[in-house]
C-alpha cells in the first residue's frame, strides 16, 4: 500500500535523490510530479508547504531525515 506521497518536479536533482533513497530502502510511495499533474498542487499547499521533494505520510509532513530517523 502506498500511503507515502512524494511531490516532485521534472528535472529536480534533489527530487531524484529522494526517490532513489526511498527505492533503496524499499519504501512504497506515490510520486506526484506537479508539473505533469498541476491539479495536484492543491494537495501540497493544503499540507502547508510550497516546495517540492516533499513527503507526506497520512496527515504528517516529513523530511527525508524525519523518515530515516523513524526507521531506526
């Protein structure tokens, strides 16, 4: 089940790195490219954020550091 959402944009190196880290750790996620799916930008704004390579799990906004700390 993919309950993790990753908001990205095309050509973003940090987005790519984040996705690679999630894949290496076998963390399931849904990638939402807001350039390809601009109608989904509202979800990002609703979460209180306006930048990409942003993680949302359930109702929680996370950084990669937050996510890795929860793994330990």
